[in-house]
C-alpha cells in the first residue's frame, strides 16, 4: 500500500509538471518571439510541433508500456521533457526552439498516456480525477510563475531552466521506485478470453467521445471571452474573471470527482457530469443576462471536469486488460487532436457568422457527446 501511494504521488506530481509549461507558454510568448524576432502568428508553428510530438508519443506509449512497463514510459517521457526544457532555456536559434517543442510534445504525450493508463488500472476513478486536477493546478501556476518572473525583470528562459530541475527530480523519483510501478491490479478489468478482440464499435464510439469532449472543453475556454464581451455585454475585466472561473470550475469538478468517484463509480459519475454539462450549456445558450452567462460558464467547467478521467477509468471495464494501455494511448492522442481541431473549427464559424453562435456550437458538441455516451453505455451493457 505504501509503495502504491508512492507511485500515485509521483504520477500526481508529474501531472502538475505537465500543466506548468502549458500554462507558461502563452505568457512567455511575447518575450519569446522578441528574443527570436518572430511574428505573433509564429506561435502556431510551436503549437503544431508540440501537438505532432504529443500525438506520436501518446499513440506509441501503450505499445511501449506493454513491452517495457509504465516506469519505462514515464522515464522516456520525463527525459524528453527535461531535454526540451533545457533547449527552451538555452536555444540560440528559432529552429532549435521549434524542434524542442516537438520533443516536449513527445515527453508530454508519454507522461500523459502512461500516467492515465497506470491510474486507470491501479487506482480507479477517484485518483484519476485527482490526477487531472493536478494538471489544472500546474496549468494555473504556470502563468503566475512566468508573470512574476517577468515582472521582476528576469528573462523568460529562467522558468524553463527551473523546469529542468523539476523534470530531473521526477526522473530520480521514478528510477528509485522502478519495481513499484508493476504492482497488482486493484481496479476490476473486463472479463474475457486472453487475446479476445476488443469490441470495435464500443472502442470507436469511446475514442470519439474524447475528440468531442476536448473540442468542447477547449472551445469553451478559448472563445468564451470573445462571446461574453461581444454578445453578452460583459465588461472585459469581468469576462476575463469569468473565463478564469470556467477553468476553476473544471478543477473543482475534478476534485469533486476525486471525493465522490470511488463511491459513485465511473459510469454513474459520468452520467452526472454529462447531465450537468448539458444543463449548463443550455443555460449558457438561452440565458441572455450577463450574470446567467457567467454562472453557466463556471457550471459548464464543473460538469466537464470529471468526464475525461471518468472515461479513462471506464476503459479497463470495457476492454481486455492487455489492450488497456494501447487504448488509453489512442484516447489521449485523439483528445489532443480534438483540443486542436475543435476550437479551430469553432473559430472559423465565429469569424464568418459572429461570436454569438458560440453557445449553439457548444450545444451541438454537447449533444454529440451525450449521444456517444448513450451509445457506449448500451454497447458495453453497463447498468446505472
């Protein structure tokens, strides 16, 4: 039990570290592009490199985990992340920085998929929600750290130099607990014949849920400021706080999932989360007052929060144990794609038709999410 808590603690710390650079990048970018003499839009190239590495590593991680174990996946991911942070801290050229972003994506994708699969098999839905809350903590701390550093007149590179130390400390922690990462499975898994085929329709619909979920989650966070200020007449400072409230709601929802998930079970928690999201999105769409819009946005975050970890927690119950790591890796990769393509598609629609269509777009995405949830629940013959 002590060893299990140790590895869980390392995974939680790794997810805080996973969120830190994601949060830092937006604040660092004006200074970063000044260092390399790049235009504002060049951030897109960094994000493209980051996402490409993320997709490759998350898909591959399941196959590596099956052969070499969770500790090997995490070690590779943390080593890649440390190397990328070192390059960010010292890169003399723009090309090297873009390459470092690709390597950072490789590291982040490995850690994300590896830790998710480990928690799903070893600890269940409660700890998975806490894992993702830790990512939210890191993503919230990242901007604060970078802002404080720049306000003190220091260079943006120092934050990434500090991240090298964080990644190396995590590497030491994983290395010193190597054997503890292959413990006895304490989460129930799907009963089936060894080597039995994974239900294709079920897996396909489940993976699609990850794409739609992250599309809705990121689109709500990225475009709500524009919607609130342009279509609901919310003052700019209040709109900024409302978006912060959305991300805070997401984290609070995951903490609630941590507190109640093991008692409710992943499917019941997923039922509740999807229902809250549907209701909150409806209010966001039809509630025309600024107060209703701001409150509904926070509720959307709270509803969405437990969905991703609950979906991951259901994976061992829906597919054979031997396939869990590979499926989780695929889920993380598809989620990353949804988080990039979904908000981009919404942006195209809003540019052509106006920001007032954001709630309708979120409602459409949420309706698809609900439909997929019902399909997967029926296909898996899950009660509750």
